[in-house]
C-alpha cells in the first residue's frame, strides 16, 4: 500500500503494519509535493493500492484512467466528529478485505466501510 503525503502519520503506518500491510509512504519514495498524477503513476507501476485523503483529485484521475491497483479514499468534512480516526481507517480496510472486494481499478470510499 502507498500512503499519500496526507495520510502518512507514523501511528497510522504502525497500525497498518501491525495488521500485516506492506506500507510505503510518499515521503519514503520521494513523492512529497509531487503532482497527484505522479503519485498515482508510482502506485500503478509498483502495483500498490493508494490510501489518500485527497479524494476529489484522485477521483478525477481515476475517472480519466481507471487502470490501477485501487484507490482508498478517506473523506473529511468540516464536522470533525464525523471524520475517521486512524483506528477507524484500519478497521474500514479490514472490513473491506473481509468481503474479498476486488480493489483493482476501483475508487473506494473507506468512510462507507466504517462500521
């Protein structure tokens, strides 16, 4: 999994790694402050699912070219009480994985899997 620059908090990385995910961060692969298209191209080339909070931009990129390993989008709003914390993000990914949902070429809103 590739964590976009807006989603690479150390605590989230640790939680994801503890649940068995192979994590690469945008910072670790020199993708900080790079265009979103470059980040998604890296994910494509390396067959990594992308986790981001930059939902609108990556949804546009997905619609323009839906060939990738999957995009997991975490929406945040002005009401902080409705936003997902790191544990909820990890739980939503586990819920998604439990269904054996095929992520390839999909844009998935993780908020919908937070239950």
